């Protein structure tokens, strides 16, 4: 856990890719659920943010 948090603060690829992947997954879940309208409304923005974040983070250095 400490290594994960340290990786976030030192801008390492592994932890940030995990965060971006979780954002993409949450956005897809928000898109497919039929109950909450606000979640469906913001699903595209969340998925797009995760995708752009993943593209940017893929240029970060590897975690040691």
C-alpha cells in the first residue's frame, strides 16, 4: 500500500495506470446501469477522462 501511494506521488506508471483503468471501468459501469440517471449522464465524461489519463500516464517512467 505504501509503495502504491509513493508511486502516485512520484508519478510512476503502474499506480496511475491502475487509477486510469478503474476510471474507465467505472465509466462503463455507469453507462450500463439502468437505475441512476445522473450516473448515466456523466458516464461518457468519466470514460473519456480515464482514457485520456491512460494515454498520458503511459508516458510516465516505470516503477522501480
